[in-house]
């Protein structure tokens, strides 16, 4: 069914492309160049003994020999440097392993040599920041000594070349490795059992290049020959060979959250290839791919899979990205020994295939992209025993207009936070035009604008247009920035001031962004919370009971009604009531029991005015009144039947209390 769907799509989408953008060069020695890597402007191809460097800017070509001729070299790149580490040479049955790491620096156009801590072919190599790491592997210290599987990790400083070492949680080789953010992740691999059988494992070691801390995890299944691809903050470990053969298992690690999800790819594969364009990782090829034209596509945002199909089924092809398009170059026609010159080009932006051609039909081409140029080097051109016929040919494809792409320091923020944007465009753009919906500022012409602030809650698009002499390209990422309400901070800086027998002032520091505060108080022992909402960071409370312990708490209320948690309880004790003149001045309260009102009668020298408080049995002030005369009536209509305390307080905090009954 998948084949039928493909044929319909192919009939609608395939067109022919012009070939005017191709040029031809050659490596010094015919062959295949499996140990190859690139820097920003240099493509570096090696066959294990010879290196060839092609300058994407000047078109210059130079060549030479590595420090030791060998096979099974592990390659990684970091900035201006490409690293070619470890390997073996000599007889297959009794090889010699090397510590050498050959380093090419494009800034000086020179080679230097570093040394691993153990002679070995390396299990995995990856670079991030100023760290270049070679992990695990197998080897032996001397000729004739038994081979070992190592857990050794060599960590080189990319600037100084100094080396430190660490250990994986389990010795293994054939490890998958990826890096993003501040973390390198080394997943899966195999080691030997007591009978030297290859045993797959699920170990994962995670190295934080900032802190130097190692942590461990595990894959969903034990396997090796896994393919790693990095999409933004996510490292995808796809396929591999496990206890039951080729696997469809895929583990995805999010470096920003430190969490894993698992999924399954449509096709079981191991030894597969991968490239990344935008939010998608494209996986194809592999030892156990029953459909050699099937390309499985994983979207890292939606966690979904799709499958596209190369118009021509081939094996032994190369896979690379030039200006946002995927190039599947050369190979053997599926099911035959016929070499092909076809270059099948998939454009993710249009979901269309086009076709172009290498200058010579061949398989096992080494492909590197530098400075928007694709280099396709060497390869086999004809079958021969024991080694196929090979070529020196290098086909170079120079793309035209740049292809816009970018990443952000964060895509999920809270209101008031800022985002830094990084240009990831290909094709050597010379100018940049950014649009930040909802951002401040809302536009920029910098290559890597920083400090774009988002103050409004919502989701916002970001657009980038890049331009060079050959044209321009625009990418818009819809809903790219998600802004949620900023959290409210819990108030701090508490104090209780102006404490009298019946009043107190509650104080706290103002909270940035707070629109108001919810504050509550109650008796320290028993009672219920009495609540209020205030705008300023202070609250004057009255009607308190003398010589009594109280507690209070407060929380902030910010925009969109977002609140903080309540503060810890604060405590204070009111002052004792002053005895003396007031108690002598109060003649009594009548009638008692009370119906609609009661009257307070006073005599003698009184410090006017007086405050009258009526408390229920929970200590809550349910009524207040001001007394300005020697005989004054106070309404009791609103009081429900029950027992109450009436307290009279003068301006000197003198106090008199009496119990009444409301009928």
C-alpha cells in the first residue's frame, strides 16, 4: 500500500533540476573516504591514511597524510576544528590500536596530534561548547594482548588541548552519542560476555559540560548501532540492533527538562543514516531496511512519524543537507549491482522531489556540507574482487539563495522574561530581518538578536528573512513563543507595629508586580481567620482583645488573578488593658438582657472619645461604635441572640469590659 501511495505522489511532484551549479574536483588517491568531517568553511575527507581538505570559500584543495594510517577512526567536529580519533591497523586477527587523535584547525590550516588515554577504536565521539569527548570503545595496550572493552572517557579542551578523563557507567562500544544545550548523551552499545559474544545494553550516560557532573539513565531496550539525531533540545536515539534483531524502538531525551519519551519508527533498522531539517529528523538506509527507498520522518514537536519515499530505490547512497534540502547521492540500484549517478533531492518546504546527477555513477560517496556547498567525494564505480574499483572524483554543488532557520534560548517563558534568538540559516546570508510578534522590540536586523522581552500572555509567531546576493528566504514559526503569566512572589519583610491593647498595624515589603494583597489574622489559639484585601503593603486592624496572642499571614495577587502562596504565620501579642480611671467612670450597661439596644452610662473624668467594641464568643469584633457622651445608646438590632462581650476603650488604652446577653 505504501508503494502505491508513493507512485501517485511521485507522478505529481518530481521535476528535473538544472545542473549548472555543479563543479568537479578530485581527491589525491582514489578510494572511499568514510572518516570525514567538516568545519565552517572546510570539508575534510580521510580514508584513514590520507586527508584531503577542500576550502568552500576559495575552492583551494590540499592533501597530506595522517599521523598513523589506520581504519575504524571516529570523527567529530567543534567550531574550527575536526577531530579524527583512535582506530586500528595491522592484521585483522591481531590488530594494533592507536591513541592518536589527528586534529585539523581551519583557522590555522594546520594539523596537530592529541593522545587518548588508551589505545583503542573509540565507541563514540561528540563535541559541545569547548569540550570534545571520546567515550568507550575496544582495544588493547600492545600487539598480542587480549582485546578489552573500555569504559574510559577522554575529555579534551577544544581551546587548550588539555585532557581529563572519566568513566562510563558500563564498558561498551558502538555507542550512539548526541549533544544539545549543556549535555552530551551516550546511549546503548555492546560489550562481551564470558564467551566473547556481543551483548547489547541499554545504559545511558549523560555528561553536563558546564558542571562536569555525570548522571545515568537507560533506554527502553538493549541495542547497539543506534542512530542519534538532534532536533533543538531533543536528542533522538533511533533503531539499532537488539536481542531480537533490528529494532523500531526510539528513545527521545529532552535536555531542557531531563525527561524521556519513547516511540516507534515505522521501519526496523540498524546502522541507519539521519539528517535534520527544521523540527524533523529524517532516518533512512540501514542494514535491515526492507524498503531501501523508505525515509522515516520524525517530528520532534508533535512526536509523530511519517514516511516519504525516494523516487528511485537505492542502497549505498550518501545523505546530506544543503540549503535546507536533503540530497541522497549515488548508490547501487536496489536489487542489482548497477552503480548510479542519481542525486535525489527532497525539499521539506514544498514536500517535492527533484532529480540531479553526479558526474560519475558510484556508491559509498562521502558527503559533507560547508558554507552552503555540498561536497561528494570518492566512492566505488565498478564491482571487482576483492576490492571494487574506486574513483578520485569530487562533485561540488553550490547552492544559491540562503535558507532561513533559527532557534531560541527558550520557547516557553513567563510574562516579563526575555528570549535570545540564534540564526541557524544556511547558505551564507548577508542580512537578516526579524519580526517578533508580541515582543519588545518587535523587530531586529541583527544576526543573533538578544533580550527580546515578552510582557503579554499568549503565543506568538517569529519570522526571519535572510538574504544574500543570490536571493532570500523566509521562515515563520507559528506560535513559537509561549508566554504564561508571571508567578507572584510571596511577600517578605514582615513587621507588626503600633501595637496597643486593641489595635495593631501589619506591615510587609511590596512585591514587584503585585496589584493587591490578601491578608488574614486570628487568635493564635482557636478562633477563625478574619480576611481583608488591601492595595498597599500594610493593614491597620482594630477591635483586638488586650493581652492576647494573634497570628497573621499575607499573600500577593498579581495580573490575571495569579496569586502567591500565603506567607508563614507572623505573631504578635496585644498590650494589657490599663486599669483605673475608665473602670471607675463606667456606671454600667442596661438593660441586660438586651433587645434592640443597650445604653452605656459614664461619670467623672473621661478621656474622650471612647471606642466601644462588641465581640462574639469567638473573639471576633462584630460591632463598633464611638461614644461621645456620658450616656449613649448603641443599637443591637443586628446582633443575633447569644452571649457577647462589650469592651470600652479610651484614648489612653484604658479599658472596661462587660458581658451581655442578646435575646
